[in-house]
């Protein structure tokens, strides 16, 4: 249900968005894709708490400041990216935007935590050539908890787990992990831009319009 913040105390309501007796609803627990998408679209909520494992692609809008509490559950993407197409038909010297598909795309201000006792909250990529988190140009992401992983069940290579094109801070308690290195040894844990080219491509690759900033204060990073 929702959480009503009133006079410094927190009480649990039963799904209403207009709490009786006044106060302001700022947090909601979601258990389905539909509830998650609805909460993201509602400016009333500044904190979303997972109450179950959810499969969904999520975008944090540019005008939203949000805390996502994984709460021990898994958010896994649903859209599996196709292999990047050959760009031999591109005009020589042109710049090509990155081919990025992730479970979470952050365009706003996002803080990710995991308040569960077991610290098992996870954001997992949907499949091959797909990541867990993209922090867009101009966006801010603070990772205070959670495990960020590849999909862990493909052969022949994966992609980047976390992509930062904006401002990102990674703190103690965060795990970024290649879960199946024997199958996906070419998975990169963190990437700042996409420069992958196929043989014969006549393009310059991609460079963001502004430099990305990343601060790593702690965390565990496991690769193949």
C-alpha cells in the first residue's frame, strides 16, 4: 500500500492516493508492471518500493526525482535488443547515436536503494545486447544499494551492465556483476559511451555531447 508521511511518522494506507486526515503520500509499494508504470507517472510519489519481482522496462522522466527501493526483489527488463545492425550504408563521417536498451533508463534524478535485510534486490538485463541501467545525458543517478547484472542466460556474449552518460555516484553496498562469465566473458560492467563498430562500418562511432561524470565511493565489481 501507500505510505503517508505526516508529522514525522509513517503509517501504511491501503492503496488510496488521498490519505484521510491530511498529510502527503510520498511512497508506494508496487507488485506488478502496471502498478509500477502508474506510480512512475504519478508526481505524488517520490519513493517506489518493490513488493514483488517485476518484469518491465522503466523510464524515469527528466522532471522526476525518485528513490527506487528494490526491497529484496528483482526488476528485470522485457525488451531484448537486436544485434546492432551493420552501418555500412551510413554516410561517411556521420555520428551515429548509441544503440542502448536497458531495464531502467534514467532521464531525471534517481536514487536506488535496497532496504531488505538480505540485500538481494536486483536489476537485471532482459537479454543479449541489453543492459540493466542507462543514466542519460543530463541525468543524475546515485546507487546506494542493489545488484546490477546481465541477463545471465545467453551464449556468445552480452553487453554493458551499467551505462553512464550523465552524472553517477556508486556507493558501498552496490554490486555490479557478470553472473555467467563462462558464457558472456565479453560483458562490460560499466560503459561511458558506445563505440562498437562492425567490420566495414564507415562511421566515427558515438561520443556524448558532454562528458560523463562518475564517482565510485565503494561497491563490488565482478567480471569474467
